[in-house]
């Protein structure tokens, strides 16, 4: 559901989106090509967002230092400092998402 919401929010922007169905697929995608920012739900099937982010961060791949933004219904402030560049509360609000992307990527 969150992928659909993010897609709808960013549809009017000239942004190329790559989607992953679960955490394992997200990690695999992040080993193949660099991204400007990674949007990660904490509750994903197969591998949760925290595990996926830790694997991306610990790799020597093209996204080990890419900003990762987390989505959580129950945000934990410690997550932001430990693994993620920002933690956004669900339901996702358009302004919060755009601001976090701009702030963490330096665009806008």
C-alpha cells in the first residue's frame, strides 16, 4: 500500500522510481545500481526494513552511503541516528516525504 501511495505522491515529479516487493528484493536491487535515495518501509515481507538497510549499509555496493528514509507507523527516534537518514511516520504525508527527500539528497 505504501508503494502505491509514494508512487501517487511522486507521479507528478520527474522522478524515476524502482520498486521492490520485499526487503530481500530491495537489497538485491541496491547491489545492482546506484540510487539517489532509498525509501524503506520497516514492515516488509521476507526481510524487514531494518535488516535490509543494515545489509545495504554494510555492503561495499553502490548504495552503502545512499540516504535511506524509513516509513513506520510506530517510529523509534533511535532508528534515525543508527541506520536511517530520516524516519517518516505513517500515514505518509506528501509535504513530509518531499521535504525529507530534498533534505537528505541535497536536491531542491
